[in-house]
C-alpha cells in the first residue's frame, strides 16, 4: 500500500522502522500464478530467508531485515504472494538516494555446504523525511 508500488518498488524514509509491533511492516505483494514462488519460499521457511538492500559501493545489506510471514491469495492467473518484511532501521546513517536494490535471499545448509540464493529483488528509494 503506500510505500510499495507495483513491481515491488519500495519507498523508505531514513531512520524509520518497519516492524509489526509498530504497525508499519512492509508487505510485498507479487503475482504468483499457480503458487510456485510461494511453494518455493514456504518450503525454504521464513527462518532461512532474509531481506537486504544496498547501493553499488556500499556493503551488502546496508539496510537489513527479516521475513515475518508469507501468505497467498487468489487462484490460477490471479494468485498472489504476500511477503511481510520487518526492517529495524531504514539506514538512518545512509545517504538518501533512489538507486538501492532490495533482495530476499535464502540460505540453506547441506552438510558442510551452504547455498545462498537471491529469490526476489526490486528497487528501493531511500528518502529524507521532511516535516
């Protein structure tokens, strides 16, 4: 809704938290025909998924968070996946800019091997709060 545009573009404000307890979590809703994305992410589990956003030249996950929940709605061609993201602080020390990229990454351990895969990505515009 307000902070999420079609296609997963996010608008965040420096220093804001986006947590369920503050009622400001971010919900990313994407088209998921047949539920394939939901099935994959749900199979991985929210504990093994993470959210991060950064710009070129900054450390990875300059803005980071967790995946609180996954849900699906609708069916067939109109089926959607909603991913609820919690961010503790939206880069209160970062420069506002419009060229951040967000990603949801999975991490799975198989014996001594660790697989990390980018599952979803989009754009994030970090803006200065003006009062």
